[in-house]
């Protein structure tokens, strides 16, 4: 009998199993690969309240960060990409890099930086699930972390001002969505009828962004 796999993550909202993009990536990949996860949702107790999720716990391991969790699942024979050819595998890595470079900054900005969304939706949702007094501190820290991540990749010359950065990341996101739409065409999946890592990444980014703006 396989060792139990427990995933600690932020819970769901707005029709999604998790409102946290990194948690959603792991949950989607586990679904596609057949990994039997037991999901432990963070609540307003002290347990798991530092924001460092998703975390995968087994009998012998504690694994954090989505990329490391996905690699661990692959080593346990839960591989959503096992039917892909070498060429398709290489294409998958290229598309994942595209998503992380072009689409992720816009998702982070929409959730954590844009004032109306942050103060009316994101901050209240997370604060209600974090124990006091961390509920006064952690959402702001997560917002600052998202902004720093955006500026790290987009805040260099010639984009000196935040307004210029914002305009650029949404142009990049639109370009990325157009490329993905062109690649999919009339198909349901990127490669035939196969669920795989790239679909988990794209699904989480697209659904998260659309739900937050609806």
C-alpha cells in the first residue's frame, strides 16, 4: 500500500478548489496524474499559518514549492506526462517557461497588487483564514512578495515606473494567451487527448485570473 500523501494548501473560493495559484497547480497535476492526495486546507488556527504552502507530507518526506512537489510525484510514478514523446516533453518545458515569464506576472498583479482586487477580495479572503494577529501582517507580506517578484523580472530599464511595468505585463499576458489559443486551435488539449503538466499550469492561470475578474 502506497504511503499517504497529504497536501497542505489554501482552500477554495469563486468556484475553484483553491484560490492560491501555486496550490492549484499541484492539485490539478495530482488530479491528472492520479496521485491520491489528502488535502488539508489552511484555516484560521495556528497550524500551517505562515503562508509557505503548498506543502506535501508523506511518511518520510516534507516537500515544499510546486516544482519540487511535482518532481516528487513523478518519482512516485504519478506522471501526467508519461505518454508524451521527447519532442512533446521539450515543448511542454518551453510552454511552462512561457507561462511563468509572460502570464504569471499578470496573475500576481491581478490578485495581489491591483488595489481594488487586493483590498476588496484578496486581502479579506486570506485574512479570514489566518489567525490574529498574523491576519494583520501576512496578507500585506504576500502582496509585497508578489510585487517584488514582478519587479524582479520586469522592473529594469527601460521600464522605470510601476505604471510602465503594469502596462507591459498585461501586454505580455495578452500575447501569451493568444499564443496558447493559437496552439490549441480547436483541440481540447495541447497534445492530442493527453492531460499533462502544461495543461495544469495553464488551467490554473486562466481560471484563477478569469474568476478573480468576474
